[in-house]
C-alpha cells in the first residue's frame, strides 16, 4: 500500500513537472497569452511559480530562474516520494527517510551541477564562435553565466582564438566537484540507508 501511494504521488509530480516545462517552452515561443490553452496553463502553474519567486527569487543576468528552481524541487519531491515509499515498504525503520532525503537532495545538486556544466560549456563555445550578441540562445547563456564569471574578469586574459578561460576554469571545478565531492557523499548516504536495511535503487 505504501509503495503504491508513493508511486502514485511520484506520477502526479512528474505530470505537473511536464506541465511546468510546457509553460516554459510556451514562454520561449511567445505563445498568445489570451488563448484558452494558455489561460488554463497559467492557472495551473502561476500559483506554484509565484510562490517559488517569493521563496527563492533567483535572477541571473535579468533572467528569471524560478521555473528551473520549481522543476528541481518537483524532481526532488518525486524522487523522495518514490525512494521513501520503497524504503518503508521494505519494512525498514522510519529513520531511513533521513538518509533517503539527503540522497535525493544530492541528486538535485548533481542535476544543478550538470546544468551549470552544459551552460558553461556553451559559454566557452560561444566565446570562440563570436555569435550575434542579440541571438536568443546567446542572451540566455551570457545572462546565466556572466554573474558567475564577472568576478574573474581581471584575473584571466583571453585564451587562444578568444576562448573564455574563466568558463574553462569553472568547467574544471564543476567536474572535480561532481566526481569527487558529490559522488562520494552520495555513496555515503547510500551506505547510511543500507545500514537501516534498505538497498536503495
């Protein structure tokens, strides 16, 4: 019963996550906000998005990242419901929910790290390609990365062919952080959960 409830909540959260993702895509393509579909979409997503903006107002380079934060939270909530229900259905102590919580939280941090890796890699490539600065993709990449790279501007000159060495340094740091810190911490939490008799995934 617990496993079924957890899986049902996981599916509901996943469906809502896709609805939020659809709202993001619709905003990118400047969909007609007065259309019946967009009105229903806004009604379904605006409460959660507005709450996220109030709780964690993250803006980088003028870009609103509250939809990304909401998607990460939904990923965490869905994963925790699924993993936690599996742990409890296996007959383990309720204390197992604590390591499961941290395990799922580390999954979110890993996803954030991978997202930053992709954006920084795109920044490095764009520094070589020299695209139109008003290109929509370039605006997103520059807007998301410049607040992180601006403090290093005076420390690193341009690399070969104009390569942004700051982005390369950031990529190296993220790779080390992912491979050494996150992977080891997640292994520790999996071992912690195993101590309660839960084998995880």
